[in-house]
C-alpha cells in the first residue's frame, strides 16, 4: 500500500518550499512537504529466513498500514525492500507514535531506527540527496 521509490523521486523533484508556494498561483503540479522521516527496519532478512517470505510480506504490509494510520495526512514510500520514507507538509512527531510501531514488531526480532530531515533546511530536492544523508 506504500508508494514506490520512483514516485518518491518524482515527489521530491516536484516539491516546493513555503516561500515558493505563496508566490505561485499555480501549485497544482507540486507537492508541499517539509518534514521527512527515514524509517529503517533492521534484521528483516533474518525474519524472512526464519518465517518465510510470505510472512515477511505480511509484516511489511502491516508495518506500512500502521505508518499510514499514525501519520495522518502523510505520504508513505517503501524504499529498498524494508525501509520507508514518511513525508509530511508540516512537522510530524513520529516519536509520539513509536510505541504503536514497536508493539507491531514485538517478538519479531525486527528493530527500527529513524532519522528526521527538514527538507528545505537540508536542501533535499531529489532521492539521491536524501540517500546521501542516510
């Protein structure tokens, strides 16, 4: 249910910052995002080996669904199989929702880490620029 890497590249390249958005009358082809979280799953390969690819796919789907349910109006992208990107127009406090995510992963030996980026302050306008910061 998450968007893919190619669409993330498109969204980042068509993103405008708040200054540009107030100066432009025609924003229909652009996305207004400021907040970005890279959410990285660890030990997922071991989970797949132990439980099988089918169970791994189920867990990834549940994880994406959980991110979608807690992210309100954010956009979720799946990157590199077991990593996710969450984009929000304004700052979003992922930390307040970590217990929901950790509960889903409880007993799986899969762990997460995350990094927050402010897209304008860090001048991220492409997937390669984001990947360099990971």
